[in-house]
């Protein structure tokens, strides 16, 4: 099971990233993200990396990169992490990527989902998801939350990671 973690900061550099095969040239990108407190992460962005709302990211944008903390990484500085999901920061919009259990509570116990008829539930390719979203890895786009523990929200959109 993936252990989703996030890193937030400003994109300082976007460059092509070679994985050693000529036919892959230009398909992978390296995004350097600086958190403003001295920490920098280089995200390897693959063709399979999901960008929330399919936005274009540019140098100077504030983003959050989500990665699997259990995945192997090279021992270099700055850390080079494979981005699974990237989200451009947007006012009044939050994004959480995590495994949600049968009660629709995140694995870290910080967020519980209340689904409404207005909640859009889709696959990563944009098609409607008609199955049960419990016990799955989800990308949750939401606004306000309660101040309870765990915080509760009615998401505007849920992307199911199959």
C-alpha cells in the first residue's frame, strides 16, 4: 500500500529529464520545488503523473507534489522523488491524496468525506466512476472543513486512482 506524502512550495525550475532511452526524450520532466524554508525537492514527472484539473505548471507557481514515501529513492541532494499527483495551489481549494477506508476516513485520520449528490466522482481519465469509493486511493478536491477530529468535508470532486 502506498504511503502518500506531500511537499509544497514554489516551482523554481522545469527541465527535461532523461531516463536513458532515446524514444522517451521529452516525455519526463524534472520540477524543482522550494518550500521557502531551505528545503528543495526535485520531482520526476512522468507521463502518468496526474495533474489535478489538468493544469499547466510554470516556474513561479506554488504547487503540492504527492509521492509514495515507501518508494525507493536515490540518495542524492536534493531528494529526487517520483511525483504521482501534482496540484497547483488554488485559493479556497484543498487537495488530499490518500487511502480512504470503508468509513471514508483518510489513512492518517485527519479527513473524513461526506459524499453529496453534487460530488463529482471520476476516474483519472475523466470518465464517471460508478463503483464503491471505499477502501481505495483517492484524490480529493475540497473546500471548507469542520473543526472536528477528524475534519469532515463534502468534496467537490473525487478522482479514483485505479
